[in-house]
C-alpha cells in the first residue's frame, strides 16, 4: 500500500497498519532528503538510512521512538 501526502508534506511509500506507517518504507521530504528503513506506529523504528538530495549517504542510525516528519 502506498500513502502519499500533498504539497510540502513528506511522501511515504511502504507498508502500513491501521492507516499508520508500519514496516519497511521510504519517507521523502519536500527538500529531497529521504529516510529508508523501518517504521512502527507512525514513528521511525529500528534501523534506517538517511540520504541527501544527491543520494549520498548521510548516516545510518537506529531509532526506537522518534516521530516521523
């Protein structure tokens, strides 16, 4: 399932559960940066990778509670 937001809000492509980001997905910002990784209950969760607008790796990180977007 794909969930897309409009205007300057992020675009999410990935798994959902109960209309929340949940599972593996990609969250892209309006500025071209994106996070690819795991989500749970609409939050970054577990391991993920940040990229900048040139698709260069920014960092690999682990989340357990930080809010998306």
